[in-house]
C-alpha cells in the first residue's frame, strides 16, 4: 500500500487503496493473473466499466537505442510521445517515426491497440530478463 500526502493543490490525495503482489514468477502469465484478479475484485464490488492500462516502460528507450537516437533527441521524442504529437514525431524521429507513431495508435481497447502494434515492424531487441 502506498499513501501519498495531499498538497495544497490536491488535498484529496489520501484515498482508500489496496494492493496485491504475485511473487515468484516473472512470466507474462503472472502479470495477466494479477490483472485478472484485480478486475474480478473490482467487478465483485459492483464497479462497472473497469479498464486496465498496460505499459511497457522499457520499450521506448529500446526503440531509441535500436535506431541510434542520442539522449538529447530521445528526450525530445519522448516529450512528443507524451503530448501525442504525431507530426512532431514524423519530423524528428527519422527511421523510428513509423514505429513511434504506431505506439501512439496503440491506445484504447485491447483489440484496436494490438492491431496497431501487429501492423508495425519492431527492430530486433535483445532480451535482458524473462519479463521484457
């Protein structure tokens, strides 16, 4: 459980929270199991329209590295990704533009997001452990 103190701008930051961990497996199936458990628990409480955001925080840095993008340019590209600025990405990203734009398109419902990723070509990237 994480408790965050509210500040002057957001005094309501202290909210009820619960946490769970699945210890012992680094397999994607373990991630799917913990997500499924959380969704089931929320739905059992009567919460409707549950959605889950899944991110891959190591993906963008690996794409930048695979395309030889230096730190300064990578930082500017990450800012463009954060702002969802596809025209800026196309101007600055060079060879990585198509893949980075596909990442922007890979949002929303899982079927649409996965289709956007399937239609893109990701460079070969070495795995560093079982989770990536």
